[in-house]
C-alpha cells in the first residue's frame, strides 16, 4: 500500500492559527517540513483516513484526485479530523461523480452530517454518500481492503474514538492518531496483526514527553513502539512513524528528528509518502 501524509499537525495547525509564540514564528520562518496542516492520510489514491479542514488544499498540493476516493474512514468527530460540510460538494448540483463514497465513522461523527447536509442519514443518495457506523472491534471488508477498528483513548467516553488497522494485498498499516495509551482490549486486537507501517501520534512532543492520557508525548510514542515490538505486532522491517504534533510542544522538525531518529522512528511531515 501507498500511504500519503496529507497533514501532520494537531487541531490548531503548526504554525497555529492566530498564534504568535516563538515556536510558531520560527516554523513560519523555516517553512518546509515545519509547516504542518491538520492530520489526514490517503491510501493508494482511493481511500482516505480523516477529512479535516485542510484536506482539499492538501490533495491539490500532492496531486491527489478526490474523484478517485471510494471510502473515507473517520477516526472521530473533532473538527481537525472531520469537516463534513466539505462533503456537500459531492451533491449532484456541484459534482459529476458517478460512484458512491462509503463513509465509515462512529455515531458521534455520523451525527454531524444531518446538521450540515440538512437530510437524515438514510437520505444521502443525492451526495452518493453511504454512511456506515463503526464500533471498536468491528472488522469490515470493502472490496479488496479490510479494516479493523480499535478503541482509542481520546475525547469523552461517549464518543468511542477509533484507530484503524488497514489491510490490502498482504500489507498492513495502522493509523493511531488521537489516542493516549491504548486499553488492554485494543492492545489485544492489535496483537493479532503484523504491521508493515505503524503510525503513532505524538501531540505533546518532546517537551511534554511523559504525557500518556488522551494524547501522547514523545516517550509514550516510543513506549507504544516498544510494546508493539514486545508483542510481536511489527514485521521485521516495519516503519514506525510519529505524527499529529501540537505547536504547544514548541519542537521543530529538526528537534523531532534528533529525538526520534536514533530510536528508529520516522518523523512524519506533510507530503511524506511511504510504500510497503
Ligand atoms: Zn487531532
Ligand atoms: Zn504557537
Ligand atoms: Zn481529537
């Protein structure tokens, strides 16, 4: 599978909107890998994970044709990961697209759709949109792709936020953004897989590296990788990637690389493409 990182920042972007802290000023000056949009991914040009406010612009930047997207997997309803109003442009008045888009999400995220499209969930045919409820532990087959959802440690308990293990053609990718340390049940599900690529979040960065709840700091990201190794979840040549960074940690790309690279972890940046 080919995995493209459309964005690698936490909710506020990096440099953050309306922020004048030293880290944001420096990131703006540096440009390049220090400019991070909100987190989203494209797999093989037909599958997208998360759909935040920067998705359209990022797809244009990296040559992603959104007409080819067949399925959209949403981790949770926070606005940096799900901007459902953008799906309005699939309606017949705007789009000539001929195929359906399968939208997989928890109930919290699905419930945002009627509010912006002004139709109930069972009447989204004008948008060629098929909503599917996903719960932790679900394993779903869609064409030649199979994905399994685990419960993330994030948001309120009523939200049931999700992380996804995605399988296609013998390759397996884990998308683990917006979570603290996973619960034992989630670890047990993860332990059934052998990952080629593991994407683990690092919202609190190196500065707040001890953080383990709802989001991770850098030590927790490394500990999660170590736990995956201990449980035999990673293939021998697996790539482990840290992403979803908040400007609050003030770490620039070079700081992340100085911390993670000696530990064998890749630091994500906008536009990074991995193939496994
Ligand atoms: Zn987020
Ligand atoms: Zn800032
Ligand atoms: Zn979130």
